[in-house]
């Protein structure tokens, strides 16, 4: 989704977005511990990718502090080789800047890159970066134009098989 600040600007235009963002952070903290969980099979899938010598990075519109907390809380904190948050770029998704920064970090080709996401901004970011996109179709978010989706992922349990990589 969009950065929290942008959401506050769009959803509550009559209020100061800085105040609304801080209020959101304060109120959501008590629910995060209880409700923040990784999707089933996420960690195993990511570790399997790494065993196959596939680089694993994260590009998100969520603030760095919130992202690091979430990764620590879900046990995914040591898996990603690079984590790119709004503080690391001038332009957030759907601008491809974050994805291109990760691609440059890994020194890989665009055609060797797959971006996995669950929403329109992810889809547009990958399209704008001219790389393949895999849509996790259990997401409540919808994508208006699915023309450039290369893979529809039904679960992380079958992810490697669904994208055509065999784990020997």
C-alpha cells in the first residue's frame, strides 16, 4: 500500500497528516504484537530461495522502524540481504526507484529479477522497472490490469514450484 503519511493525507484531508500519522502509530502498537504474523511458509520459502543462491530483498513503502520491528517479530529479520524503505529513496512505489536500487545492489540483470507483491503499487513498480511480477493472489487487494503478471502465487508453500524453479 501507500506510505502511511500518504494514506493520512488521502483519507483524512481535513486533519494535519503529521498528527494523524503519529496517532495511527500510537493506536496501532497495541494491536501489532497480537495480529502481526508472517504468512504460512514464508520463512521456509525464503530460506529455500537462498539455498538456491537466489538473492532475496525487500522493497516496501512502510517506514524503516516499522519494517524492522515486523521482521524481528515474525522471525524474518536475518533473511533479507537488502531492505529498502521510504527513507532510502526519493520516490516510493509505484516509482521503480527502490526496485532498481536493489537490482543494482545485487548486480543482476532486469530479466533475471522477479518482484513478488500483493497489490497495485507492487505491480506498477515492477512494470515501471521492466521486470517480471508475481502476484500473491490471497491478498485482499486487487490489480486492475493483470496483463503483465507473469505468475499468480497461490501459497508460499508451492512458490518455488509455481515460478518454475525446482528445489533439488
